[in-house]
C-alpha cells in the first residue's frame, strides 16, 4: 500500500473514532445534566430540612463503588475518582449558592 | 404533618435521588471507559502515522458543540467546558505515555 493510500485509510479511521467520541460526549453532557437535576433537588431538600450540605460517609461509598466500576470497565480508577471529585466540587458550589 | 414524619419523607426523597445519582454515575463511568477506548485507538493511530498528538481546531469545535448541547440540556456550559478540558488533559497525558 502506498504511503498516500495508507494515510488516507488512517484519516478515515480517525474520523470514525471522532464520530464515536462526539456521540459519547453528547451522552456524557446529557447524563451530567440529568445528574445535576437530581443534585439540585437534593440541595433544595437539604436546605429546606436543615440537613448538612455534605455527607463524607456517602462520598466515601461513592468513591469506592466508582473505583470498582471503573476497574471492571477498564477505566483508570484514579481518573474516575478525580473526575467524581471534580463533579462533586461543582455540586457543592451549587448547593452553597442555593443557600446564600 | 409532624416534624418527624416530614423529615422521614425528606429522607426517603433523598434516598430516591441518590439511587438515581448512583445509576447515572455508573452510566458516566461506562461512557468514559468507552470514550477512552476510542481515544486510545486514536493515540495509537496518530503515533503510527506521525500525525500531531493534539488538534486545536478540532478541540475548538468540540468545545463550541458541547457548550451548545449543555445549554439545550439545561447544564451550565462553563461546567461542560471545564469538564471536557479535564478529560482532554487526561487523554493527552495518555497519548504522551503511549509515545514514550
């Protein structure tokens, strides 16, 4: 196969992967939007019933569970944990904004 | 409704939201695992064909598209952009590790 033909096949393969990545990113955005609908409702509920805004024991269980799920799915568990921490940080900021 | 009954209803509602959040988090982990399978293949393809590891024009289009999707889904577009940046940073670190 000539270098030009080979490179064009590689370009096509790249475009196929990118189309999948774009679909998966759209799915991620919609799942995150749905997740925030629930955490927003939790924030309102906690504020109305004077429950503590954060729950370290719950967060610890979430981290342990997501690390296990990540391992079984072939995803780096440290990355999964960092990502959850990133999302939870954003949620807590939203809760604090809801209270003030 | 007494304060105790009201609080127990609030606790039940909290548990329902948490069950949904746990399901959505499992979906997130699996979509991310699938996304990494594609970006890993892209990394291998780029390394084999000496294509540049990053593509700023592609990333710019991804950000613009995800911001629009976030807005239509009711998700903070700044959060969506920060999250994509976080995921792409991880992907680039993986690509660099694949090359070295």
